[in-house]
C-alpha cells in the first residue's frame, strides 16, 4: 500500500499532467479512505467517483450558453478534462465488458 507522502506527491504530479479529476480522486482517498482499504474497495470507490465526474462534465457541456465565447485557457482546461474522462470511459467500458464475461 502506498504511504500518505507518496499519495500527496502523486496528487501534485497528476494535477500538473492535466489529470485534475484523478488528482481529486487521490485527494479524496487521502481524506476519506483508510490506508488499509482492500483493493476491491478502492476500485469500486474510484469507479463511483469517476462516474460522477463524467456525469458532471457531460452536464456542464450540455448547459453551456451559446451566446458566450470561452477563452483559450478555458478551452485548454476543458480539453484536458475531456481527454481524462474519455480515457476513464474507455476503462469503464472494458471493466463492464469483463464483468459481463465479454472481456
């Protein structure tokens, strides 16, 4: 099991790499999950966390105002979040396929 100092360094690294949501998961893990939590608990909690983030991001995109232009920085940040969540979506699809005996 990773120690707390390692997880804190990882959070900073992930944020710098455009993985803000993954960094949020790591931060939640530090704050709310015991260090000795079993791997299956960590997997299921990450799944729930990332699914919530995916829902939120999709909802944000759906409700953007058509009459306002985002800045270049806004678009770059949104693109990083989008890429991160698309990677998770692919991971989720593989996980679901395995759970259904197709992977």
